[in-house]
C-alpha cells in the first residue's frame, strides 16, 4: 500500500539509548514511514506494551509535524543527514543481515570486532565477538538479559559493514560459546 494514500494511524515509538529509553505516540501512514523519518527508533507492535502505554503520558506527534519534542527532533535531524547518503535504506527491507562492526574500547585498550546476525528490526539473533586472540566467543538471545535493537538498518554506514552469511557461519562454528571456559 502506498504510504501517501494510507490512512494515518497512531504508532508507539521507542528509542533505546542504552540504560533507558524515550517513548512517543507518532501519527503516520505506516511503521516504515516512522522508521524512514526518525533514526534509531523502534515501532513497538507488542499488544501488551501498546495497551500499557495507553496509560502513560506520552507526547502525540505527527510524523511530518514541526513541533516535535527534543529527543525526537534530534533523531529526525540524524535521519535527514543520512537520507542523501549512498546506501540509505539499502538494508532496511532485509529479513536478516550479517554485519562486521568494530567496537573501540573506552579505555583506549584496542578494538573488538563483532560479527552480528540481525533481524529486520535491528535486534541481534546471534553474535560472535572476535578479540585479538582465539577463535572468538559466540552468544545468542538466551545469553543476553536484554536484546534491544542494536542497529538501524536504514543507516547508510552499515552497508560498508555487511558480510555474507557464509563468513558469519564460519566464525560461528569456530567460536566457543560464551558459557564455555
């Protein structure tokens, strides 16, 4: 269905910033329109969470409105900066994406490489952490107390991090499980 003729609906939108999150009701024609407009957001479709959120005092925002709250305005600005870049949205319609993401340590002690298998909503399905020595450590949702979205598949920067499934699977098979010594 074309977003421009679809009726406007109210979507529960969440931005997880690590140790907390921000929530809004966004009026848009589709969940995709919300995700194309605001970076690093999740459109929550859990009926229980949506029902619970009805009692929260959340801002109601039109997707194309100008008076959006601060946190959401920043996410819109971030998305606008990405929109004109090569690769914008290139991974957004994939059911599963495999990525190689470096992570610099805050203490300056080097870099860890993560191979991630993520689903369309940006949540990890599986992960291999590759350190400087050894075959790596693998983990999956059973090993994580929380599993918020870790990537925004509209982000054009991710295109350069994409790997193929075979590379991920080979690293997965070589790695030891996070619970193994």
